[in-house]
C-alpha cells in the first residue's frame, strides 16, 4: 500500500500562483509514475500532469506553459507549481501514485479555488 498526503491548496485570485505538494509513504519502492489529477463539480476527474521515476513528464494541454510538475525521489514527494491560475482551474486536486504493475493509489485531495 501507498499513502499520499497532499498540501498547498487554497483560494487565490486569477493570475496568482499556488504550489501543491504530495508526500508518499508505505510501499514506495514500487512507485513508477506520480502525478496530479483534478475534478471540478459535475465533471469527470482529469489528468493535470504526471512524472515518471525517470523524469518523463506529461501535461494536459490546458495547463501547458502554466503548471510545472517536479519530483524529489529522495523525499518521495511530488510538487505541482501552478502559475497564472484561471477560474477554470478551480477543482479538487488529487495526487496519484502508480506502481510498476499498474496499481494506482490516490490522496484525499486538496481544494484549489481561483476567483475572478
């Protein structure tokens, strides 16, 4: 099992920045990819960004150029730096960690609210 604890959400004005953190514990040696997903009310959960243990990154088109994902393997922590936030970025943000065998784990989520 993997436990994920997120922090860093909050309320920010449009154009502002937030940094999310997610610390993993438990059976972390089997983790390959870590990342962030988000879910707005009435919408499906969608990918925001992922990063593999080797450093390969993937971003949703809607956040490219504004969000940056990074990972500290020594601290088993993944970060999401969010700049130039827009009201449409408002959602619950969920950290994920995937084992090499594909099993996925989720954090409890942290709310990001962007006011216009």
